[in-house]
């Protein structure tokens, strides 16, 4: 499940975030406490508009229709995180600067 999560996040950074950049950076931080594992995935790509960020987890929603995007990557990881791992995911972004996904998974 974790390989699916990170594969989809990395592919989104490559296809969307770094599309018009020659070089990009991705950081992944992991913090464990008594109740949760918190994964923070961040890229320094072009960011996601406030209008689009509301739709990114919807099935078949993509800005790359006809260019290889299916609109399923973030929907799949949303379902893995919320249904299989009983966690939650949120996305924060600043257009022109970065996108961050914060994933919290309860420790059972």
C-alpha cells in the first residue's frame, strides 16, 4: 500500500508539479508518536490552485485528460489511506511554490 501511495504522489509531481521545471525537489518526512505515523510529502513544483485542490481526490478528475492522466492516482491513494489504513490525508498548496500532502495513519 505504501509503494502505491508514494508511486502515485511521485508520478503526480513529475507529470504535474515539475512539468515546466528543469529541476524539482521532493521531500518525505516521517514522524511516529504514540498514536500516529505522520507522513509529509512535499514538492517544490508549480502548486495547485485553490479551485483545483477541492477536486484532486475525486475519481477521474485530472488536468491532463488526453495527455496520459487518468484522474485515478490521488483517488486511489485517498481510498487506501482512508479505507484500508483508517487514516486521513490532506493537501496544502501554494501556486508557484509547492504542494504538500500530510498523511496520518493510526498505530494499531
